[in-house]
C-alpha cells in the first residue's frame, strides 16, 4: 500500500504577488484527469471517503485546511495553508477528509 506523501512546489514571490506554477509533466507524481477546487466554511468537513482507483492532491489556495487520512491502523492529520508551497498526495484506497480551519467564502 502506498502512503500519503508531502511534496513541495517552487514558489516565486515578488512585491506584486506570488506565483506557484504547477506543471503536469512526466515529473508530476500522477496523471491528472480532473481538477476540483473546493472551499468551505470554518469548522465544516468535506470528503470523508476513499477512492478505489484515483489519487488526490490537496493544497490550500486560500486559508488553512486540515486533511485527515486513515490507512491500515494509522491515522494522521496534515495541515496546509496558503502561505506554503506544499501539497499532499493521497493515493487510492486511503480514507481522507478535509476540514476548513478558516472561512473561504
């Protein structure tokens, strides 16, 4: 069984703002078929399921989120926020849910 993995993106910061390019080339860890952008209200949860075949990549584009993952007897919480250039890769058959720690209207 594969386990969730944190990976980093290269971020470019200038006075005018931030740029976080994501290239879906042969170096990206999965083949991307769809992209879903989710947002929610503080203290609410989304997801709370596993996928049989597809992997998921989570990163925060605004605010703070907590991703809860369960695999085997292991339970972990991973925190991501929009100031990081990190993402979480969740492979198939791993239970995951997202909790919003800040409101994102």
